[in-house]
């Protein structure tokens, strides 16, 4: 092997080693920043809705009500549903948390965040979402929302984390997906019928608030 090639390999190895340190540092920073936060409720949904959109209004209303019971509200820190939930938390007088992600197209944090943590790596951010949440509220969204939804369901299904409620608001939006899961995944035995119980399709905002508060009481958080 030539000296030049060996030098390039060593240089790549050094870069990979430093990447590991950056990853570890993100975990440490995330855990330290969140260590004094009670288990909260994380909101996921489209970043492409504005304040007039019913989805934005729903997220804001739910977060405001939960926040009034001293429930921390956690989001990805960006626009759309994330902004709506952080805004509702602000209005409810509770703690508003944003776990922002650095993207090639800049995602500016929304202005309703009390505690902002920035991440370079999606997977580190996901760990923090899971670790400090006692429930997920899933509103209509795109690929990122689907990713977070099925990540949580997989971890619960495989007993890698303690089970917690995952609420999906909007039967009209989510109904087709649930039917597909029943008619394909369950029917073809890709998942078990009881796995459907991991999904909670909420009919209303009040139902989500009521069930989250019930879960918090059971956990001794109220």
C-alpha cells in the first residue's frame, strides 16, 4: 500500500473517531438539558401548516390545556404543528421545549420555546424524544411524522421501552392507514391483532387531554 493511500485511510479513521465523540457529546448535552424536566407530551405533525389550519388549531388547543396542568410540551422546535404546540404551552403557562434539528435547508426554531436544544443527528434527537415523553400526540403530517409514529410503535411492540400511549388525532386522515394495517398487516400475519391496541385513534381533542391526564395521574405526576 502506498504512503499516500495509507495517509488517506488514516485521515478517514480520524474523522470517524471524532464523529463518535460528537455523537456522544450530543447525547450528554441532551440528557443534561432535560434531566430536570418531568416526563412530558411530545407533539408530531406537519411543519407545513399555518395558524389558520385546523391541525394547527388542534395542536395549540391540546397543548394549552395540558400545559395548564403543568405538563411539559415537547416538539421538534420548528414551524407548523411544532410551533402550534409550543405556542399552546406558552399560553397555558407551562414548559415549552423544542428539540431542533440542523437541516441543509435551514429550520429556524419557532419563537415559543423556553428550552431549546439543537441536534445534528436525527437518531440522537429521537432518543431524547422517547426518553423524556410519557405520551405522543400524532397529528396529520408527512414522512417525518410517519417515521416518529412507527419508531415509537416498534420500540413498544418489541419491549425495548416501557409502553406509553400514542394518540393519533383525525380519524378521517388516519383511517385509511389503519384500515390498511388491519387488512394487510394483520390479515397477512405481519403483525399480531393485539398490536393494533398500541394505536389510539382519538375522536376529539378533549379525549386526548382526558387520557393524557389519566396517564399522568397513574404515573403520580398529577
